[in-house]
C-alpha cells in the first residue's frame, strides 16, 4: 500500500491533500467532516482586514445614529468599541483545539502594521502555520510593478521576523515575472508558495446594467497554469510548492507532484461534489501510485518538472514547438480533407 505522508512547511501531513480557505473551513461541523474524510490539513477561512474595517464602521454608525436627537444620547454607550479580530481569533482557536489534523491560518490584510499585528495574534491561537494571501491584482496604472513587488517582499521578510510559525505565501499570477518574485520571496524566508489564488472576477449584468460579482468555481482544466509554474520552480527554491486551482481528481494530485509540488489545495471540487469527494480523490491517487509502483511521494516528486523532463520546453513554448514540428499534433484529432 502506498505511503501518502509528506512534510509541508516542516509540518507532517498524513497525505498531500489540503482543503483551502473557504466556507468549508469556516465552521467546526464542516471542519470535522473534512477531517473524517481524510484531508491532510486545512486552511481556515481568511481573516480579512477590510471586513474588520467595514464591521467597525457599521458598528460606530449604529452606535451614534441617535446622538443628534439628545445631548445625553452620547453617554448611553460610553467607550464601547468594536471587538476587532477577536471573534475570528476565538473561532480559529476553537478550530485548532477541535481538529486533529494540522490547521493553517489564513490572513489577508491591507496595512503593514495590521499584517504584523494580526499575524502575531493568529500565532497565539496555536495554529501550525500562517498562509498570507497577498491578493495582488493590477488596479493602479500609476504604480510601478517593481515598487509593488518590493513592498511585498519586504513584508514577507518582516513577517518571518514577527512570528515563529512557518509562513506560506498565496499568490495570484498577476506579476510581470512570477518566477523571479517567488525566488526573491524564497530568499526572504517564505516556507511555501501556494500557486495560485482563485480571484473573484467582475461581471456585468447587461439586463440591469450594473456590476455584479459572482462566485466562480475552478474548472477541471484550470490546473494547467499552476502545473506550469510548479514544474518551472521545482528545484530552484528552498520553499515547498503547494499547487492550487483546478485540482479535482487523484490524477490531478499526481500531476502536481510529478511536476514538483509537495502538496495541493482544493476547494472548488469539494464545493461542487461535497466533502466526501476527499475520499474519492485520495483513493484515486493511492490507486495510481500502486499501479505505477510508487511506494512514497518522494519516489516520483518532480520527476516531470522542467529540471528532469525529457521535454523541458513543454513548460515554456510547448504549443509553438508542437505547431512548428507538426501542425496536426496540436489538434485533438487529425484534420480531415474536408477541414
């Protein structure tokens, strides 16, 4: 029987399947279900600084809504303040206490001071690691890319000094050169990289003529982008690689580890098929290992990365090479004369 154990960020896992930050990891009942189905670890629902800011604003607004009616109204609730992140911290502490698998906290902050403050508070809950969701998305035409990236690298460096638990970085692919950025963050002390974040993309309702934002789940072929960068990064950094987005089957897990990943994250597959799908994926993965004669993950990790692949160009300009060498080879089926 195949041994699925691995070590991610220095944390021993019973298998490489991690349930990513999502509504699935936002309550104790679903966390218990995730654990029962066999997940190797989980990332808690993110602590968002913007959410705390909005809640604080709404709290203050409701607290002082009637102040203008009577001068004495301002003394009804003296010195009451919003609890800040305390509710989330209490919940993370409960999640860690109840779970028997490793629990990694997720943080998405805005201000530098808040990153450090919340990171320390999350560490105090007893979590095994911290996942920093940098959520980089181009939105300011005036900001130079080198400035934005340098600020994030400096943030990771100082976060590593602020906490003792391992810190992973969850990235989007909106960078000029993600490979260079990852290398520099690796040098800054990041213990792992999660490739990539699933972003909420805007849409437009043409009938009501308004902007909308809908939950967009990954699709089965979305694994190809993280697969590419996993294969390119393998062997070039000290940090672990956790491949995310489009991981739906046991074969997807195998693909990512063949490319060089230490672990994978999945969310959309479980939102679509339920937490029981964890068992299905792990069974498929274990059966694949048995068929291929692999007893451990280390025996095939990175086997098909760019570093070891017999076709290293497959991670760079594969489509152009295939088209130049054989125009028909890039098609799913040969072209007929009628085509």
